[in-house]
C-alpha cells in the first residue's frame, strides 16, 4: 500500500515542479510527473533494499527527496539542452 502512495505523491510532486521550475514550454506535459514517479519508485526501492522499515518515515524521506532533487535537476537541465539542440539544428538547416 505504501508504494501506491509513494508513487502518487511523487507524481504529484513532479506535476507541481512542472509549474514551479521555469522552462516548461521546452518539454512535454508528462515529462516531470513521469520523472517524479520513476525517481520516487527508485528511492522507495533503494530504501526497502537497504532494509529501512516500510512503515517508517525514512523510506518516504528518501523516496520523495530523490523525486524532488532529481525532478528539479531535470527541470533545470532539460530546457538548456533543448535550446542548444534547437539552435544547432537551426544552424545546420539554414546553412547554405
């Protein structure tokens, strides 16, 4: 049951970060929530594998912390890389 809640909250966290971190017009609608779900699930998996109790707060802290940090980093890096790739493609296409 906890995994379902972690995935839900991580997805909602990613959705909120989509509107908080600038540059959302340079990536798709589902990128940030999907990254939140993936990173939150990965954090929960790591916490369980390490042996942290599923009912305790530390699994939540690890899962949602990883989702927060990773999704924020993605939201900052992705628009910069997209702009650079778009400019390179434009330069290549307009070259005579």
